[in-house]
C-alpha cells in the first residue's frame, strides 16, 4: 500500500460497531484467505462520479468510496463494519511522461477539516483483532533474568492478501495509462456521516525524474465525495408513498 502513515481513529454513525474482545474480534470463516480475488476493472478516472481533472497536465484523479459492504464484498474482512471506509483511488495519466507516486500523500479531509491519512496494515490489525497493542511491553522476571519484551502479533494474512489483490500494484503511473488501488481511512470517531462534505486530497505527485534527475510536482488534486453521493442518491429508486386511507 502506498500511503502508510499513522492516523487517529474515527465511525460510521449508521453502522453499529461490533463488540471488541481482547482476542479475535470476529469469526473470519466466511472470508477465507485462500486465492486471489478481483475488484471491478478500473476505468479511466474521468468516467467516475468524483474526479479532479488537470487538463494542462493531462492527469485526472478519481475517488470511488464504498460505504456498503455489499458493494465491495470481494474484501476478505469486514472493514466497513469496523469503522474504515475503503476508497479506490484512480490515476489516469494522458501525458507522455510517467508519474511517480513514491512521495504522494492521499488524505481524507472531513467536512470539519479533519485530516486523515490512509491506514497502515498495523492500524487495521489493531482495530480488527485486538483492543490494544502489546508492542514493547516488558514483562519483569525474577533477578537475574532480563525482562522479556512482547511485540505486536504479525499482521493477519487476510489483510496482506487484500493489499496484494486490491492495493496499488506499482508507484509508477505510466504514460497514457490508468493505475488504481484501494486505501482505507479510519472514520470511526467522526460525528456525522463521514462522506458528506468530505473530500480526498492528493498531493506530491511528481513526474518521473528525467535524464538530469529533475522532477516536476503536479498541482494538488481535490476530489469531493459529494459528487459521488449525488449519483448514489439519484440511482436509488424512489420509495412508494405510504397509503393515507385504509383499503375498503
């Protein structure tokens, strides 16, 4: 996964959080970590509902969130039910120069201007499988034995397999090509519906270094999630009006 920065924890108000125990949070028998899975093929970024196009730079970036587990049931683990929102970020490079995402930062900016970086594998591990980390906790022993240091358990295989199947396969967006991958944002403690009024902010995208080692930084991208929400509302059928008088 490209953006592996620490983050504060945040919630989907309308999705109840499962009870957390000190051991495993949930049974994962229905999400077997067996063979590779596939997400829908990535389209050019301009074909998504929420995107920001830079015509002079010939680059478009789109963001496709998933707030309903049924719409992204290819994941092995129930990230949404545990306060994460998966966002597929799509880069379409129509220029003649390849782009580098090595230094890119892709932040979820809430309506209240909370800046949330993408979750790391360790962030997801702690949320889904334990209430607290045991990293670096020293257990004293009778003298003269030295203390034993306990460390975090390894990241669950299902998390790393989801990253392999659905994350970014590369940090290079070749010329005249599209590259996409899923990132996960911890929105557990946001007070309102997290996508409303929020945006994905992408910065520090560069062209690949030329023969002289020079790079050009692209302008920042701002992709409002309200554009995606508007299409979701329009796609839902209107509800049948309730009957106001009893049947004869």
